[in-house]
C-alpha cells in the first residue's frame, strides 16, 4: 500500500509539473490577447458613444473654422485654446464625417485610439529588458486600466495623444536621444500646451551642451506652426491659449475651496483665496517642476520619473480641471511601477465613470453633458483619486531609489519596485 501511494504521489507531481510548464508556455499569448482585447474595448466604446461636452465643442470649433481663419479664432472665440495643427485636424474630421457618413465623434477619437496603441508599444519597449512576460503583463495591465479606456474611448478630446507623446519624449531622453526627445515633446505641445511643464525638467537631463542644443533645436522646430499666430493674433493667442484656465471644479484643492465658499463660516475667506489661487498657481506649478527637474538631475532620476512627478504636480495643484486630465500621468506611471499605476488608474477611472454617469443623457449613442460642478458623492470619489495620486508621489519621492548617486535608473531597477 505505501508503494502504491508513493507511485500515486509521483504521478500527481508529474502531472502538476507538466501543468505548470503548460501554464508558463501559454501565459505570454494569453497576456498578449488580453492586451489586444483591452485596446479593442476602447474602439467598441468609441463606436457606441458620442462622448462628453467636448465633442460638441470641437464640432462647433470645426464648423467655425470653415468660416473663419485661425487668427480670427484665436482673437475672438472665447475658450478656443488648442494649438493650430490639432485644430486643423478637427476641421479635417468634420469634412471626413460629411464625406463618409461616419459620426464626427468617432473620427475625433481616432487619433486618441491610435495613441493608446502606440503607448502600449512604448511600454512594451520599456519593460522588455526585464523580460517578455513582464512586458506583456505591463501592456495588458495598461490596456485594461479604466482611466485610459474611458478617456480615449468615450470622452472625446486629445489628451491621450498628449500623454503618449510625453511618454515617448521621456523614453528618448532616457536613451540620450535628445533631438528626437525634443521632437516628441514638441509634438505633444502641438496637441495641448500642458507639456510646457516638462521643458525645463527634461532639458536639465542633458549632460552636455550638445544634448541641450539638440533638445532646444527640436523644440524650436516644433514651435514653427505657432509662429504665424503668435504674430497675427498675439494678444488673443496669449489670452485664449497660453493664459487659459479650466473650470475650477470639485477636484483637489478646488474641492475644498468650492466647499468652503458654500459654508457661511468660511465663505468670505474662500472667496478671497480662490481668485489668488486660480491666478497664481500656474507659476507655483512651473516652479515646482523646475525644482523637481534640478533635483532629479542631481539624483539621476529616470526621465520617466521626472516627467511623471511634474505632470502629477500639475494634477495635484491645478486650479482648473477637466476629467480627461487624469490620463496624463497614466502611461508614465505604468513605465515606473505597474501596481501603483493600476491603483491610480482605477481610482481615477471610477471617479470619471461616476462623472459620466451622473451627467449621462438618455438615448443612444451614449453621451454626457456636464452642466455643473461635480456633485456628491462623485466629488468624493475624485477626492479619493486625488489622495491616491498624492500618496504615489510621496512614495516615489521617498523611494530608496530616489537618489542613486552612482547609476542611472533603468527598467531593471523599476522591476524591483514592481
């Protein structure tokens, strides 16, 4: 009897060993399939949804662009704050919609959907040095993060493109390709102006004058599309594009200011503080990013970490907010630490999902019309996401690897965090 039990034990051990080998063999294609499925979910969501108010605003601007010049738009259209090239894309999308019969909302989202695929590839390249299985897991996790799915598939704006290009810039800077890194950042600035925050921190990553000049030359090339309108609509361009502030909604510090203004005991103080905060916080954010860049140079932080911390600083302190802004840090955080990226992206994703549901309109395709500040409990979900981001930033700043004096942070060291 003991001999039979021994044979049975050996047989079961053999089966389990073979099962484990089969699981390891099929894990990689399963993860790749999950990644593709996550990207396809974005496309499906884009097909069955109209999106947020932003789609209607883009449609209006594209219609006006058929009748007016860009100079006139920058000079006289309140809220028209987007760079020239991406504005012209909205006009092209409107004309394509008429020619093809496709909805404008779908065509507007196509570049963002492509950007999500590009971000997945870039994350694969970053994590591949750790191992193909780890890279596939990171890409699959990114593909299924709720924040990116909702912003790229539903919202209807260009922020996922900008986030992907910020990641691309960080990759090239990390690899000492400063000219291409500068071109990537310049491309991001031609989508939205928020990545202006990264210019000084990434420039400080250069170790030689040649690297710095290459970076600045690439940025100068990327600035060419702006020049005609800086000349022809200088004041209007500054007022509507550069000095633009989003709505002071119930996110972060704005949540506390708005809540205080509704409390008789604190209303007077909040009313005095709010205009100052909305006017001058942009300079605080820019100064904080410059300090992070200088400290990151001294501590030899990776370009991914510096870029993430700067964009996270923007999200934590921003005086104006749109739910689509939450996506800016997502690809960069997945390049640093997958677990923290999942924690943030699902907290922020649940928040913006609640926003879309709260302002959802009846009918099909699905759409949301934001008509007021985020109400309770939606604003509390936003507060949770904001606090999660603060906790992640604190962990990154306090990390044992935050100041490796003798070596550059690589994907291998990032793997230890994961």
